């Protein structure tokens, strides 16, 4: 009997590349992205990127603007997002709380969720203070623990699980690790995370985890501001506001879980 033929990974590779392009198109926002930009960002040759984009277009997952020739998410992605809202719709349930925080503080409010060994910024709402920090934008993906929201999520995990997660992201975090460990200890002691400009100098953040009924982190609310707006006294006020809104969101998530049982 001949040896079994090796698995054909070509199809799997094509799917992975197509999904990577789809993600990039989504992060292109309202302005969209051109073929050259997508090819460069994905590391694919232009002909390969174009072939995959044509396949995604045929499935209505992406569409190309006839005038600008830039690519945007297609109607099928909108439909699928609607189907996913109940299960992954924390942004929907957190939006009112984020608007309130932005109006009360004048600063930028962020919603972060865990995603494997990373965290993803799902939503960003800006306050009216004219000087803002842009260290984290909607759709940005960061290694676990990098940023106030990510740190709050990490601190909410069991210590052994958090340690294993940190060990996996060491190559991604690099020189930030010593400071990250200090900030993690602070978060566990104080009940909220503080990022004292670790990622971008002068850009500070304060974060609080949003918990599922079983105590695991569903995500985190955080407030980002320039350093001189993060005095110790104001940190206490911001942390209290974040805790209040995080608890309100957690209650809504708990209601959803009860209704789905």
C-alpha cells in the first residue's frame, strides 16, 4: 500500500489569505483601501491579492468603488455582522455607557475585548477636549496586556492563566514586559489598570474590566488622555466612573445570558 498523499494545504492557505485581506479591507474604514495598499499590507503579490479580492467580491464580502477603485466591505459582511450582534454585540450594549463617559470626562473612551493572545479595540468614542491621544484606534489589535484596557482584562484572569498568556506574548511585547508586569501588579492591587505612557509617551490610560457572570472578562472600558489630565485625584474619579459603567454593562450581559438559557 502506498503512503497516504500529503494533505493539500493550498486551499487552506488561500482561505487564510482571503480572510486576511477581508480583515484589512474592514480596517480601511470609510475611505477604503487600494489594491497596492492591500497587497503591501498583506505581503501578497498584486496578482494574488487581486484574484482573492475578486473571489471575495463574488461572494459580496467586499466591493470595489467604481470611481476611486478602492475596496470596501460588502453587503454580506453587514448581514453577517447583524447575525453576530447578539453573541458578540458587547459594543452595542456598551455604547450608551461610553457616550456618557465621553461627555462627562471630555476624554476618549475605548472598548477592548480579548482575542486569543491579543486584544481588539472594538469601539472608540471621543470627548470634546481638544487635545486627544491616538495611541489606540478602532480596529487596532494589540498583544495581551498592552494598553490600559488590555491590562485590565489580563488582571481579571486567574493568575496562572495570565502568566501563561504573558509567556506566549513575550516576543511581541519585548522591552515593554518589565513595565507591564509592574502595571499588572498595580491593577490587581487597585482594581483598575493604569498605563502611564508605556506604549506612547505622554499618552496615559485607565481601564476597568467588564465581567461575565462567571467572573471572566468579557472586555474592558478604558479612558485615554494626555498625561497632564491624569493627575492622581482625577484618576480616582475616572476609576469610579469606569467601575460604575462597567458594572452596568455587566448587568446587561448577565440579562442576555439568562434570556438565552
